[in-house]
C-alpha cells in the first residue's frame, strides 16, 4: 500500500522554529494535511494544502510541498510550550476511504 | 458550527465483554463518518467508514463492527473484546465529496 512517513520525535527550544517533515509515496495525492493531537485528545486539523500549491502560510504555520520529491513540511515559527503535541501528516485523493496518516511526530518544546 | 462528540471518554473492560462506543455529530447533515484506532505510538488505522444511514464499509477484518442507525450517529461495537482491542478510538466526520476530516475527542479503551 501507499505510505506516509514521518520522524517520530523532534525537540526544540522555546522561541526557535520547528520543522516537521513528511514524505509520501502516492503521486496522485490531491490533499495533504497536518493535524495536531494534544495529550489524551482527538486530532485537530491545523492546515491543509492542495497538491497544486507549493506553499501555504497561516500565522505561525508554514506548509511547504515539494510534489516532485513527495515531501511535505510544517514549519512552526516562534515555537511555544503549548505547541508540544503529536503532529500527523496525512494525504488523500479525495475519496471517502483513502486518507492515510503518518505515525505522527512528537514535538517537545523545552523552556 | 459543527461539533462531534464521543463517549465514553475512557473505558476499562474485561476480555470477552461487549463493547459499544458512540459518536454523534451536530450542525451538519448527511456527513461521512469514520472510525479509526490509534495504537500506542502508531498512526491511525481506518476501521470503518459510512456515507449514509445503514451504509458501512469495513477496511480491515477484525473483532469489531459498526452501525449507523441515524444520520449523525455512528456506533462501534464488539460482542467479545480481545486484549488486542485496547487503544484510542477516534471518530471523524467529513462533508461528502470533500475529504477534510474533523475528529472527535476520542475514547481510550483498555481491555484487561
């Protein structure tokens, strides 16, 4: 099957930028997503990008998509302790049952 | 605005006991509904999805079943729980034809 891969852990200092990376294998992916999961909670949609876009910025979040390399990244500027969570990358072609998630990257922000 | 609810939040059940987890969505009609399981330290595994009342598609063979008795209600069930059913169960919804999924708060199930 098609895969979505992420590194499992990332640790940064408060105030630094965080970059969480994701690679996927399905070249026909149409939508690419970043979700945030705080401890004991469900997933919160942070942002998504269409496959015909290279970049999307939303306040402190910047999503970069390199479609040729099938690489997606999430940059969090001025990372805060409240950003500590697990971040999931996901992709889909827009059908009902084809959304695929990575295993999640646990971001730890140290004061 | 739309909201999605799941209950219970936490459940501890003995092996062999039945299970019923409930998910309801408010503020939208005819949503697509999904059940996922998240095992510790792993990604999400899609278990079931539904595009309408009584329409259930299963993604993986397992000890669980799902039902959709009403438009905005999705239930995950088991007749006899296994130890391997332990995990974090997430319900999600999306609008038909647009795949962005919105997740509920989840139910943590521990089977002992």
